[in-house]
């Protein structure tokens, strides 16, 4: 066998990416691969919703654990650890997009799971709390430079350099806490109409930057199980933005929309219209519902708060409260009302 040859080696179970396998007479290890340490972590748990087991093939904590620890063997930037809760595993990675890709792959393989909002991995430096700092560049058309700088400002981002690029474009260099960049990629594509190119990498640690804005509205939470009706949703759309259309199966504790106010609103999304013998022209017209927002896996992860989870199955993405019943939410202190 010569240098550069590919081969298959069997019989060694504990090998990891970056290990050196050598003959006894030449046992000098090669330098290990240098990989940026994880900056975000999420909790992956067994699906505990009332609809668990309907749509997936791999449902148990054993299935979940085996799949995640298998991922570590071929992905050096992923770190997997058990937690005090048997059905929950902590997964750390380089960014929300990397973790979203892992979840999407598992979803397509037939797994059901529920995941939490990403949180940054902090460090204690000189007795003070520090968080990951990212440096990056945004290649954007000149007319969107102002929009980019405005998008960075509330996320504690700081523009460090502006330089002209090619064909009427500008390269914006910036620094921002990793926490502030959660959801930034999709927002950037929105404000630049899909024309921006973003690159970012870990640039060290910075003192904790304080609170960052998340979302403006609270959650509309279903109070019972059933199928949504146009009549119920017509009343709810006056109070916020809907996430579901008529005829969607919901359950108690499932988030069906975003409240226009910043508190949680418990709603009946399955209420049917009472039938009467009186008919009028105005009542014969069906309700005119706005098109609901359909969350993708990535947008759902970005939207949820700390007391919410994203339920992931091969066929559906649902947003739910961590505690499904309003009584449990009150007991846990998670109810925002």
C-alpha cells in the first residue's frame, strides 16, 4: 500500500476522525485535524406529543441515541452528550444551519424527535461570562448596504470594514456575537432579495452582550385536540398571524399562530360555527382567511422561545409548548400571561 491509497480496515471500533493507525515499528502519530469548537447546542428529545408514533419509524430514545452517536464518527464538528433526562440528548455544533441539516437528514431517514431553541455555549474567562464572537463578510449589491448594517445593529453586530467588490457590489466585514446571528442568514436573504453572500467563522470570545431581541409577538396556543375550522381561524386571524390552515389536526399545547401582542394567548382553533335556520347573504359568504405562514425546520428553530419546542416528523413540522397543558405551564412558571 502506498501513500494516498484508499482502503477499508475492519476490527477497530473506537477509531475517530483524525486518529492515526500505524505499524508498531513506525508508530508516530500525524497531527490531528484542527476543527473549530462548537458554539451552539440544542436538545434533541423523543417526540412526546399526542401524535407521536403516527408518522415516523424510529421513535425511541435508543434509536435517537444510536443515530446521534453514529453521526459523531463521521462529523468532527458535532459533539453529542447525554443529559440528566434519559430521553434528551445535547447536541453541539458550529451553527444553527449545521444542526438543522442534521435534523433534516434524520427526518428523511424516518426519525421522530423534538428539538429546542439553539443556545450559545458560554465560557468563564477571568471570572466573567463570555460568549462566542463571530467574524464574517457579506458580499452584497451596493443598494443593500444600508439594509445590511441596519439588520446587524439590533443583533449587537459591528461593521469593521467596507470595501468595493466586483460589478457594483460591496464587501461588508463585521463582528457579532454568535447568539445574535441565530436566524440572521434567512433575514439577510429577505432584506437583500436573495442577493447576499454570507461567510462567518469563530473569532474568539467576548464579554456577554446582554439581552438581544427575539420576536415581537407571543404564541397562539391551542387549548384542545381536533381539526381546525375556517370559522375559528377567521376570528383568530384578527389577533395575529396564523401558522395553520383549516382542516389541520392540532392538539392541546400546539402553537397555531403568533399573537400580535407579546403574551401567550390560549385559543380554541377547532370551534365550529353553530347552525341556525336563519340565512343571510353576508353569512353565506365563507370566511376570507389570509395565507398562513408555513414554518420550515430552520425558521421554526429560529422562531421558538425557550419554553417551546419544534416537533419534527417525516411529514410534518409542528411548533409546540414544552409543557402542553396550561396547568403545567403555570406550575412551571412558563406561562407569560
